[in-house]
């Protein structure tokens, strides 16, 4: 464990950020899982609703630096492509 005052503060900050980042990543993964479930059940309306929610959460995660900008873009693109495969 760190001994200097600044190193102790840095350790506290890192722990807080780690927990926050983990929560955001878990939220994104859960939403992606929900969308995939909706697609497998062929419920287009539910999938479209969840896709909008996913776009918001993924973009926010990228904005906060939890996900890389291009990773977020790729996730949104792949989810959109998946939802568009559902027959109307």
C-alpha cells in the first residue's frame, strides 16, 4: 500500500473509478444481452426500444472514457444491423 498522501489519494480515486467503470460496462453488456434476446424472439418493437436505450448508454460510456469511441461505434453498428435483420 502507498505511504505518501498523494499516492493514498490516487489509490482511492482509482478504486472509485474502477467501480464506476465496472458498473457502466455491466450496464452496456446487459442491454446488449436484452437486445439479442429480443431479436431471437422476433419482437421488433421491443428490440428497437432497447436499441435506442443501448445507443444512449454506449455513447455515454464512450464520452466518459469507459469505452473507446470506435468500440462504441462498432457496438452500435453491429446491434443496429442485428435489429434490422428482424422481419417486420
